[in-house]
C-alpha cells in the first residue's frame, strides 16, 4: 500500500486535528480509515434520486442507516441538519455541506453558491465542513474566492475542510471529460493547493484520453491512475466516491484499488441508499471489509 500521511504530518491546528481524530479513530472502524455517507442529492439531482428506494427520501431513514452501517460521518445540507441531525447528535459525525446547486442550469459555467457558514457548522456540532469546487469552469475565479473565505473561517474555527473537487465545464468535456484521469488528477491537485484538508474525487477513467494533454494520452491501468491521483493530493487526505451505479464487483474493486493507492477512505451515497435496507447494509459490510485491511495512524 502507498504511504498515507498520518494526522501528525498534516500541519493541522488543534481544532482540526481533534475533529479529524474523532472522525477517523472514534467512529467507523476506528482504524484511521474513513467511510462517509453523502446525502446532498436531493438538492443536486432532485427527488428523482429517491425513486429507486422511496424510503431514502426520508432523512431520518438515512441518518439511521448511517448509524447502523457504522459510517464515520454523514454529509448533509444545512436544512436537513437543522431539522433532523439532532436525533443523532454526538453519535454520528456531521459534515455540513456549505454550498450546493440544482441540476437545472447547465454545468458549463457551474458555480455552487454558499448557503451555510462554518459558524453554522460549529453551532450544529459538526466535525467537518464540505465545499464543492468546480475545477475548470469560467466561474472558477469566483469559486476560488468563495473557497478562500470558507478556508479562512475553517482555519479560524478549527474545522476540517473537505473539498468535493469536481471537474466541470465545456473546456473539461473537450479534454477527456469530467472523470478522465487528466481531469480527476488535476482536480485533486487543485484542491490540495487551495488548502483542503481532505479532498473528495471520483474514481478516474484512464481510457478517456480524447484530446487530453500528452502526458495523459497513454495506456494507463486504473490502479496506476488512482495511485497518481493520491500522489497529487499530497498531504491532503483523499476520499474516493462510489460514482455512478455500476456492478457491485466493479465498485468493490475500485474501492480496493483506492485503498491500495493510499486513499484515506470512501464516500458512497446513492450506491448505498438506492437499495433496499438489508441490501444496503450487506453492501456496506463488503466495503467495510475492504477498509479493515488498510489501517493507518
């Protein structure tokens, strides 16, 4: 397994170190790995995401599922945190998402506007905040400025900053697409250089090489690609998303390759809760079995 930097090497202030230690070593498997359940899709994609499993439209169901599944935390928007998180406060770490957008406008010039603050996260008892950064759109100047303020507030208040680093826009689509190795690698490095404590990326697809820069236009295995993405994140801990719905064997293999590369953990949402309850927990158990093989300090 590639080297995964321990908390002592991340240059964190005491508030951030305390909260990340709590997430990584007092919840989930308690072995330094992380497994998050994101539930911001109602805003990002609309209620259609709950059609496959209508029970998942109820935030109470999702919070209970996160606790039953032994997740390290749940990522939700402020409205759901205000109304539902109090049932599980202190039992399940909260990652408060501070920005988000609907899918209605095009992603070509995407910007995910702020609708929450780091102060809100502190008030709600969160252990981290989440920020969605769209890498490569014409709006990235405004995006970077917005992130700068969030980063400053997070540092001042000792709150770990998790950046959802998403390549977006027509320029990205013209160079291999949003989940190409080139785009995902660039996004991981961008989040690291802009001050993320943790970066969340989608698993790279190295076969997508149409019009990518020359260094990426070569045959690369998926293991080599995710190895490089983890290296690009450097001392920023890396979470890998479950991505679009695929066969279980394929998703489990991506999870194994991610952990082998030195990722800190996984963040699986729809791939978990779009299933019936018991099937969700069975799949979560298979992912936890993988995480158990990659402990860290």
